[in-house]
C-alpha cells in the first residue's frame, strides 16, 4: 500500500511539474526506482504513466496552442511522434547508463539556454546585422532529435524544447508553453505504444495505475494553475524548475 501511495503522489507531482514547466520525469523515475523497479523498467513505466497527464494538460491548453516558427503544428507533432518512437526503440535495445551520465549536463545546458536564449538571439542578431531565425527544416530536425531524447530518456525534454525554440526563434517560454505540452504528449504517446508492446511495464499494473491516476490529476490541475499565472511569473517558474531539477539531478548522479 505504501508503494502505491508513493507512486500516486509521484504521479501527481510529475503531472503538475510537466504542465507548469517540465521535469516530471525527475520525480517519477526516482520514485519508481526507490520502490524497487529496475531503472529501464522504471523509465518505461514512468513514460507510460505520464502520458494521460500530458494529454490532460494539452486538453486544457487546446485553444492556446500556436505555431512554432514556420513549421505547421501538424508537421511538428508528426516529427515528435516519430522521434519518440525511435528513442523508445533505442531504450529497449541499448544500455541507458551512458545517457544517464550525460543527462545532468544536457539539463544544465538547457537551463542556461532557456535563461539566456532570447538575449543570445538578440545579441547574435545585432552582431550579424539581421535576425537569427531557424528555418522550418532546422526546427523540424531539432524537434526530431528532441523527440528521440524524450523517447529514450525523457528527463527535461520539455525544458529542452523551450530552450531550442527560445534560442533559435527568439520565442518566449511562457507563450510557447502550450505547444511544449502538446509536443510532450506526442513524444510520450508514441513511446508508450512501443513500451506497452515490447517492455515489461504491464507486469506492474498496480504501480502503473496509481501513477497514471496521479499524473492525470496533477496534469489537469497544473495546467489550470499555469494558465492563471502572469507570463513573467510563469517564465520565472519554468526557469526555477529547470534550475532545481538540474541541481537535484547532479546530486542524484
């Protein structure tokens, strides 16, 4: 019973974090490992359990999802789905240890880019005498790589998305948060299909159900909370989450 309660609470926290600024994996994954699941199984189970929460958050934001750069929303979503499926396949056939070692550094890089991305974009534009904007093809290529990362590991993939769009397109983290949530759901959804078919996630139905219920509640409540925050406060919350998750993950490693 205590394990189910821990999984439920971790799901609530992870769903809420993903809705507000990202980093839910850094709550869900350690909780499942602490319960006793092998790291790869815990990684896969957390991804499956967090899908409904991401979908619930995307539903709350459905009327506020805007286009990113010159890439259409439909095309961007298709690329996220494809990348998530490829990354999930890699998780099932490769060791996650090397990626787990690199994850804190990727998160630290993403946090710095997220904090300085728009300013960096303006500095580069001033130095070059023109705006620095990624082409639609570059946006989609980067999104595919992020989708692979999300399917393989998942930690802070939403933060990395915001950092990529901020540095490459000069977009504000608060205004692109709805699209981040929609793409997070797309990446997790494709990975989930593969995990359900090829991993041992279904051997732990009670833990999966508890975390799934928690993620839906947290994702729905977190999205409503994020919508009510002023853009400056939401931007600060997203950056704070990124910094805290970076520090915690370095301490964990």
